[in-house]
C-alpha cells in the first residue's frame, strides 16, 4: 500500500491514485517533472528474529529513466557482528520490484520526495554512473536489477546504505543534511553496538543509521521535502 502526503508549500503536481476505500495496492503517479526520493526502510521481524538496523536507498526519476540505487551487505561479510563486508550496489530499473522486495520483509519504507530540475536529477544519475564505472565486478544481472561489487568495502559508519544514499542525494544540490549532531542517536543499534560505533571513524556528517536519516529529513527546515510516500 502506498500512502501519500504533501509537505506544506508544494507547488509541483504529484499524487498517488488508486481504488477508493481499503486496498492493498495503490498505483503511484507522478504527473510531471524530475525528482529524487530518499527511501528509508524501518525494522522488521522474520523467523522470530528482530532486524533493527533499517535500510536506505535512493530513487531517481527523470525523463524515461527510473532508477533505484540500493547499497548494502549483499556479499561476503566479516568483522564484529558481521558489520563489514563487500561493498555491493544494486541498480534497479524497476522501482516496483525493489519496493516489493522491501515489502515482502514486512518492513515499512518511507519515501521523502524532492522535486528537481532535470539537470540536477541527471547529475545524481551521473554520480552513480561514476561509482559503477569503478566496479570490481558485475556479479548479477536480471531484468529488473544489476548487482555490482565496488572497490570500497562496506563499513558500518563510513560506507553503508545511509552514507551512500546521502552522498548521492547531495549531488542534487538539496541541503538534506541539517544539524546532523541533533539527530545522531544511532537508532537501531544496541547499547553494545553504539559503544563500538563510537570507536569508529565517522563521515563528516556523522549520520550513518537509516532512522537517524529519517528523523533529520523530517526535521529539516532548510530543504523541506515536497512529498512523503509510505510503502507497506
């Protein structure tokens, strides 16, 4: 199900449409213009095991291009709590396939939409094209996604789904990072994991947990999102 809400001050037409009343399927329709959507997936429980970390990805639409960039520990892992591993980027050409996979886990994903000029959206795509060009290998290709192993390994505080999403979104010129220290609560980590994270190097922003990213986007007054989608 997709629930859609607008932030105040939105001037560009974008809406979700679907059958009235209770439904388990809603078709999202973006009427005009390019945009990026920061996707923040929440925790979920499967086989009585809680997965609290969450996830982040970046969805970009411009012209005929509709691409979702999804970085994570999708390969070999190592280190304490298996917190490190191969840096693997999935590039999805079907948003429906991506979000269906997230929904199948039983998690709720919140999408923060920012309308962009075409050139800005193309710049975000070009950024990821540059990332992919440095790949170590193309590991898997399907009709809806291609999986790449990147040179830089996954690291829990400096190179993970949240940091990769933030780096790509920044290319748009939107000031999505505002007062990061206020939101750096490391939500989703246990007390032990938080202590371990404090001993690690951080990015300049210091936002590396998906739930902290969501809180920062919700609280941002400088670059307010234009629309919010909830996928569940």
